C-alpha cells in the first residue's frame, strides 16, 4: 500500500461486514468495524474482564488498558491522554461538560451555534437557555451551505461565552475553517467548542494546532465501538466542578468526567480502531476522501460529502440486483436540487425529517459510482418511503432501510 493510494481490496478483506453485496451509506449511523476491533472486544471479555484497582492479574491488565486507551486517544487527538474523557456517547459527554461549565454561567450570557450543527452540540445549550436564561444564537450559512463567517463575527460581543460549531457537518458535508472560527471566538474571549464526530474518519484531528478548548467525537464513526470521547484543555477541565460521585478519580483531570466504571471492553475496541487507522495512515485516507469532496472557493473551506473512505469500495462491481430499474443515475441538476431541499428543511421542527436528511444527503455524492444489490440508509419511518423512491430515481437501484 503506497503513501497515497488505498488498496481497497486489502482493506475490505479486514471487514467481515463488507463480505456481502450491500453498500452502506448510513454515515450518521456509524462505520463498520474491522475484524481486529471485534476480536479485541471479545478477547478482553474472555481473558481480562475485571474492574480496576484490584491486586490480581485481570484487574491489573484492566487498569493498564484504561491507561493505554487514554494514551491512544491523546495520540489520535493531538493532546495529552490526561485531557481525554470517555463516555457513553458524544451527546452524554456534551451534556456533562456543558453542565460543568454552567456553574459559571448566568442569565444573559450568550452561546453561538451554527445552522450546520448536529443537535448533540445544540440541545445542551438550549437546555441551559431554558434552565439558566442564557441566550442561544445561530450562525447562518450561505446559499451553498458554507458557513457565513460574517454572521459569526457580527454576533460576537462581550456577553459571548461559547462558540459551538461542527468540524464537518453530517447533514450536508460542509467542513468549516476551524482555525478561523477559533480565532474569532478567542478574539471575543469565548470558548471554541468543536463537534468532530462526522470529521473523525476523514482526516487527522489536531486539537493543539486548532487551539480548540473542547472537542468531542465518537469512536464508532471511525471504525470503533459505540462510545463517546471528549477533549478539554487541562487548565479548563481543572477549573470546572463536574457532577460526579465522590470516590471518582480527580486525577488525571480527564477522569473527572468519566461517570462510573468505563466500558473496558469498548476501550479495547477503541485501541484496536486507532491501531487500524495507524496501519493504513492518514494520507491515503485523506486522498481517497477528497475524491468525494470539493473546495468551494470560500477561505479554504472544503466539503466532505461521504461517511468514510470505505464507502466507495463497500459494494462489489457488477450489475445491479434483480428488480433494479435500468434507468441510469441522474446528474448534477437533481443533486443540486436535493441539496437546496436539504437547506430548506434541515432545521425544520420535525426531527424525523432532519434525521432522515442527515442519513440520506451524504450518500448522494458517490451513489453514481457504487454498484450493489441494495443500498442501505438509516432512515427513520417518517419520510423514509418518499426518500426511498427519490433514492431509487437518482440511482436506479433498490434501497433497504
């Protein structure tokens, strides 16, 4: 495997889940796990299952695993492992972190979120608006769904405490200029609070270079198990008082934000997922991902249109399955029209419509190049039938929910 070319055949061979004629375009639903991740989880449960702190071998190995997972997380995020917390999900960690910060907020303080954000980085702030009387404002997007930095700059003031934003939107794929957002936030004395869940499989995360204050992501979006992971600057995490049980560790500081016993078997899977990415290297992943994205001419902003680099190769080449229409996939006009439809409906109150679009839109960029017996999309019941018909019309292939 060269530095720039991805051997998709060799990669697919590491995934039992991909040994079938089914194309996965459920980016918001997560990635498939390579076999080494599954094996690591099973091996821990077979041989090392114990709680930490005991004087016996399985407990000592479990403690070593917890330390190793934090070390791997630090390597993955570009920080010290002491600044990392693991949890049930990105959303649960975000509620915990925002509640810790809330002890320092008061009525009238302002938080900015973008219209590109997943609700996991919006709802916690809206809850504080209801509980404390803070003000949540939204940063606009342009017609092409890129972030409007003038809208961001115009809303910053001496009451702004946080700028919450996405590193890559799982709805339409926009990947904003992180440093530009961080610099604007810090210039106003606000924290930069990043959601990197959708970005995780697309490229390396470097919290030090980005200078974000808080960043959250989810290992199940980059080939690991279902769990969440959060980073916070050491001094910042140390200054807050998190809600936790009294016996829970205070040091390293990231452990303060891990409620109860960690899911050790999932930590084993997380370590294996990071090792899997390291075995491939970020350069071929980024090169392959960029084939599905495009620059938009706005201050270096680029677009990540798909879930992860395996999407293109997740279906064997060949004719479409029985029952598929022979009509070829439609061109860019329909796709642009659909993105305008996404822009119009992305923020509507009906959460099912929003979530359906989040699951559906990222797939459209590469459907024309994938061939399979069926295409999977994680659509909820509402609107699934309508979107399924549209998917079939655009691709000439059947769909499976």
